[in-house]
């Protein structure tokens, strides 16, 4: 079943289908055949109303205003995407593209917006909603901002594609699969396109969810098709978006699961095993739920490389705003750095959306340029939208997280063992924590000394200690720290024999790691069990007290470092080093570390 060629349908038919709630997905675009002037609506019907096999795309040309029908779709909860087709060369999302057409584009944008703010920048990536197809993406690395680390890693992939011969001559094995992992809207799809653009190779793409919608057997044969095409066009990129939709762990469902999905996944695995990276095909996949993926996908020779594409920090956000502000008429008073500062937690797509919203605001007010006031209003709108579905920290939360992370870093700075804190960040990480502190061992270590273990405990509890002394209360943010610290303290007592009262007796069973749950302690007398608990608690309480003492002594530094962190969101390198070097050690630290002194 081809889905490439859309069937023309009368606008009145479309309106009727909308009114009967038969429409599943809609893309509103401009028709490239008519200089991008006329509007065009592409859509698909819900499976029960479409053809028996596969998916048929329909296209229609609207007559008059589309406001009514779009509102109706919105009420039905139908996904409406705004697609500037063809996508602009610069890869800028939204309608505000070429500066020459700005005024016209703004007017058009305003029209859509009145219709209920259809489409977000996040859905733009999907705007070329075709099953697969070759395209010169026209996107380059310069269009993707604020994700420098990911770009650096992917630069190599560009080189594989562009200069494959160099690697083949040397007999080097080129990797086959790269998995881009990160929260929605951080630019994974954009990066994949940029790799193709930089290397000047074809980009064949397909979204995981499209495989799964199919009837049995269709998904697998599409995968086969896709790879056959790819091999003919090598060097090229095969991009599989939303890999999690096909790649979920198999056999998880006792009632038989989704056969179609599993068949598709198996076919994908077969295809990936069936060629080598040296054939010039590189498979890039994206997911925001890596934890659900079938482990088979990560085996060597499949997606064995993972690249994290995370939310940008403040300077990253500024770069992204600059990219998206390029084609927009910005007023004199617009300060993008200010905007970056106010948008902690925004992903690239949110920022693209923000610029678009601000432009819409300006259009609504019949302005010639977008002013700061438009941005401020747009920020509020976008944040309101984000708060519903994700994790934008409130100002108070950011502050708590900042004190917490600086607490770890300050305590860690005074501890032995060379576990230097090398980076602290309060950019919400996509995959878990709200902030993080990165500790890098100076050398590979296999043994931890007793004083280092104590130091590690105090460092782990330093975050919570900072919250305690600054706010007089603690948040739930420290649960992971407490878990880790407790595990470590328990090991110290039951495995490493580090408690004087219990002595060098192993209370943990050596094979405990093979057991799931249940007790992993050797059967002990109730008295010994009580003593173990007492010793663990003592270690932890001591560590907590030491952390608090350190932070009290360095309160000024705690404040200034936290301010600096709130300001830039990330502290690392020389700046962090210089700050931490000022930390003062309490007089009793050495004695405590040596285990000869209890601060409780
Ligand atoms: P993802 O695939 O990670 O969900 P997309 O690549 O689809 O995100 O991003 C959607 C849109 O948001 C992009 O087309 C682009 O306009 C904008 N965008 C997202 N991340 C960035 C970025 N790092 N730099 C510039 N624009 C971005
Ligand atoms: Mg995407
Ligand atoms: Zn912590």
C-alpha cells in the first residue's frame, strides 16, 4: 500500500469528515507548487474510516477561512500540525522564515493562531509526515544549537558518511547504529537531518509509530523496503524516529503482546545485522524512553552508540534563540540573553515555539517588529503550556536545587580520595534528576579507603544538609542521595568490616547480588541485627553532622556559589575549581575521617 500519493478530496468532503469525527491527523501547509502561497490541508482518517489496508493520505484545498474547522478538530483532540512546506533551508520551524516575506508570513501566522494556536514547533519535526522518502534535508549543524557535546560526537558520523573510503582503506569498522536519547523537542530529529545535510547524503526516514499502526506483516515489509532503498542509495542515513514505538522489550505482554510490533522489531534487527556500516548505511534512531527499549537493540553491531541530546543550559538557549530569531524582525529592545535567562527548562522546540508565539503576538498587535513585551507575553503562554506536561522548575524549586547541588560540591571539595567535583548543573536533566553534581575520580579506583568512604557519605548527604541549613527543612529531592548513602554505609558495616563494635565479620551473603529482593543478610541474632542498624545509623548521622558543619563554616561560599550557579546554571572548569578551593575544613575533619571522632 503506497501512502506517498495523497488522494485529492473536496473541501466540503473534508469538512464533513471532520464533523463526523472521522479525521485522525491533520497537517496544514502551504503548497510549494504555488510559491508557497496557497494553503493546503493534508490529512488521514481514523483507521476504521480509511481503506482496509495501509494508510491513505488525503489532501484538500481549503475554501475561505479554516478557523471553524480547526477549532472543531481541536475540540476533538485531533493533532493539527502546521507545516511550512517545503521546509525552509535553514530548518527554522514555524512560519516566520524568510525575512522578505515576513509581513505576509506574520499575517498568515496570526490567522492560524486565532484558529486556536494550532501546531507547535515540536510537531514541526513531523511535518513531512510521509512514511519514508529521500530528501536532501538542507539542514546543517549550524541550525542545531546548544547541544555542542552531541554535535561533537556526531561529527564523526558525518565523516564516516562523507569520507567512507578513508575508513574502508584502513580497514576500520564503521558503526552501524547511533541512538539519540533525550527529552522531546531537544533537536534529535533535527540533528539526524543535520548529519545528512553536513555529509550531503540522502536521508530516509520513518517514524516508529507508523510501523505499528499497520496491519500484520506490513510493518516488517516496510522495514525491508526501507533498508533495500537505503542500500541502493548508500551512502545514506536511515532515520527511525520514536524507536520506542517499535523497540519496546519483547514478550512483556502475557496476553501475546503486539505481534505486529514484534515482527517489525525482529525485521529491524535482522536488517541491521544484514549489512555492515562499511556499506555506507548508518542507522540513526531517536527515543525519549531508552529504558523501555529491547536490550537486543543495544547489542554490538546495532545501536551500540548512544548520544545524549539534553535540554540546553542558559548559553545554549541563547544560541537557539539566535538561530530562530534569524528570520524574525526583532525590535530594538529585544534582549535574547534576558529571554534565555527566563526560560530555564525549555527545550529547543519550546524556544522555537516561543519565538513563533512572540511573532504571532506582534502580528496581532499590528507591529512591524517583535518587541520584548511580545516575548514576555509569549513566555508566560509557553510556560503555562509546559507546566502542564513537564518539568519547568519554579523559581523556588530552582533555588532549592541550586543550594542542594552546591552543598554536594562544597562538602566533596574537602574530602579525601581525589573524587573531585568537576561540574554542577541545575539544568533539569531529561532522564531523571533535577540537577546534578558530577564527581570524577582522578584515577581509576578499585579500592576505597575508610576515610574516603566516610568522605563519600558526607558528600552524598551534603545536598540535603545544604537544604537543611538554608531553609530549615528538606525537600524530597534528596531521596536518591539517601538511598546511595544508606547502601554504602550498610556495605561498610556488613561487608567491609569497618565498624569497631562488630568487627571484620561479613554479614552480607556473598551471593546476595543474585537474589532479587528478600533479605540479603546472613541470619544473625536479633542483638547483632540491632547493632548493625545502630552502626549504619551512626555512620550516616555522623556524616550528616559533618556535612552540616562544613556548610555552616562555609556559609558565605555556599551563598556566593549558589548565586553563581543560579546565574549560569552550570559551573565547571576553572571557575568551579577556584570557588571550591576556598572551602575551609573544620578542625575536627581529619579526626572524624579517621574514624576516631564522633560529631553526633
Ligand atoms: P526531537 O526530535 O528531539 O523531539 P526536534 O528535532 O523534532 O526534536 O525539534 C523540533 C523543532 O524544534 C526543530 O525542528 C527546531 O525547530 C526546534 N529545535 C529543537 N531543538 C533545537 C536546537 N537544539 N537548536 C535549534 N532548534 C531546535
Ligand atoms: Mg523528533
Ligand atoms: Zn543530591
